[in-house]
C-alpha cells in the first residue's frame, strides 16, 4: 500500500530520515510530503514515531480529472468497499491548487456522492445510512492530479497530548522537533532554549534523547477502522515502550516569564520527561557546559509596535551568545532583517514555515580555534 506523510515545507528530509530509521526504505520525497510503501505495521510505526510529519494518509487512488463528471466516475470506480462498510459515516475534506476543479466544496460533495454510489453497488443496497464509525476521506487536487486517501490520524500528529496550556504564538510540536533534528543535537549533547515559552523545544529534545515515541500516549483514527486488526497498534505500542529510555539529560529551558516556566513544568510532567527549567532573561544566559546546541524561537516583531524592542533583543542575543563560542546557535524567525540586526551572517539557512509565516532557521557554527 502507498502512504503519504505530509510535512511543513523544509521538513520533508527529516520525515524521510525518520522513515529510514524505522526500516521503511521505499520512500519518495516531494514538496510538503513523503510517500512510502508498506503494510499496516509500517503505518502504525509511522503514526507513533514520526516527529515532524503533520498527517499520515493511506492512498486509495490517484487519477487525472479536469471535469466534475470525470472526478465522479473515477472516484466511483475505486474499491471503496475494501475500506468502508455500508454504514460507515463518510466525512470528506479537500483542497485544490492550480487545477481546473478549483471549487473545493463542490469537489468534496461530488467525491462523497461517488463513494456512496460505489458502496451501494458493491454491497447491493439502496442506501448508505452512515450510522457506524466515521472515516475521513482526503481529496487533494494539484495541477489536475487527484489523490484520494484515508486520514489515518484524526487529530494532526503535532497533537502529542502533553501541551494542554499555551502561551502567545506557541511553536508547534512538529516544528520544534524539526528544529532539533536540523541542528547538531545528539542524545548526549547539552541543549538550551533561552526563550522556551511553553517548553516545546526542550520537551521534544528530551523525547528524542530518550527515544520516546512522540505519539505513544494518543489515539488515531485508523484504530477505529473495521478492516484493521487491533493487534497492529498494540504490538507497535509494546515495541515503542520497550525502546523507551529514562536517561539523565543535559537539557535546559529558560524564560523571563515565571508563568511560562510553570506551564513548562506541567507539560514536561505530562510528557514524562525530567528537565531543568529556570526563570531567567536571555541577557543572563550562562552555562557550566562548555559546548552544546542552543535553539530559540524569539519574537518576530511582526507588529510595528514591537519592531524596535525586537531589534534590541536581537542585538542583545548576539552579545550574549558570543559568551558561548563553542556552542552551535540556531535561531528561527520570520524577520527578514534578522542577520543585519543581529550583526552576523549565518553559516547556514533553512527555509521553514511557522503558523503560515515563511521563516528562516539561521544556524551559526561554533567558532574555530
């Protein structure tokens, strides 16, 4: 079977890397998604372990369509009875880009009608009452190429379940994990987030360091599929539990706001990780560790009223981070003037997306002796 792991732009390579670590080698990396082939055990592993994917979809069929009639007939011809019963509640989501069929609502309606007709013919019934479990069907149309798939997740994969309280402009769990995987962080490497907010980066780093499957404590839409053996998920969870470690970690989260640190402690407890949390402004950054990885998500200064204070913060960050010359520095921001304000060109740049904003991850290597 073919699966599609969707991802934020810039994180596709991290998804492919994680799949390879799971032993899933038959992959194809595309813009904002990674395709792979496998069975239901591979699907369950991917759902539990993918740290930077947004959703996981099971492909039912792909075809080209430029008219509603073509969309209807080709959708109806797919083997929907392989996955859906005559009482399944069918919910259709959709999106379309650069295609003749640009009305998403019309495409959703046509696809649902076609699926219902397909089920009526396959089961030889006059109606589909939709009284049983819900299955979400995703319709994606790009340049007239239609992909129909089943949503394996339900809630997106960023919903780990540990972050129940939020601060302003929180970083998503998938992007937080992506920043860590794109940095030079290893399980035994010290890590500091000097502006940790709700704690996403330190918590995700701790889960990576202790080999904790990020979605171990949540449920998935696929677990309600009538055609799927429930042992697939129970076996995958047992394996994930056995691989989990509980090592002492050199990971620290700091923030100037005591309320943020209180939230971080609650989130870390729920995630099952023990970390060092401190109320401390970035100007007072200090560490006993000689080298390590620093990752931060400072304010972006999107509002004009914040612009001057954000620029002052960026200049302070440069002076403070120079105190730890042996550390690798990683900063994500949407501020296009960051490097000029910070006062130093980055060694590497990575285009990413945060909450719909185009951002850049600026990476500064340790100073060479």
